[in-house]
């Protein structure tokens, strides 16, 4: 798929970026305004190194869902902590501080869904 599609996205064709407030992380914005014109949802694939991840932060007005594809991670939100493995998911409500740290020897691959789209705007992040 070398010609840009209006609806289909290949991971290898999406440039990676290092998100703010995250260590050892490369994200690829698979679904969003720039890839398919999505206005109300954003889907990001994150690859996170062993022992790295998201420092405490929150997203004002943005809900977040994480679905673990590979590796193991520890997520914390609202005073609850959970170890996640492939097939598990977690929900971070808007405005609620959370963390997400890799605890496996191999990197984590995680699908992250934001609504409304986060679009990696530094003005929309609150560090705890």
C-alpha cells in the first residue's frame, strides 16, 4: 500500500514520535486527523522499553483506553494498581492522574485510544 488511503493505515508507513512525559516510548498515530481524517477518536500504537513508560500525568477532558498487545505492564489510576498482560485493557478517565510502566523483559506494544483526539498537544497534559 504505497498510495495514501483514506481509510487504511499500515504501521510501517506511520512516523514514530516520542511523547511528552513518557520515557523509552515511541508512538505511531495510526488513526487521527492526519491519517484518515478522524475527528472524534485517535488510535496510537505505543512501543515501550523495559522499565520505562508514562510518568504520572492526566489528560484534561480526554478519556484514554489502553489494550495490551505484547509484554506486561503495571498501570495505576484512581488508587488502583493492576498488572496487565496481552489481551488486558485499562481505562483512564478524563482529568485523572495515571501511570503505565513496563514490567516485562520484552518491550510492551500497546494500542491507545483517545477520545476526543489528544493529538500530542503539550497544552492538553497535566503533570502530577
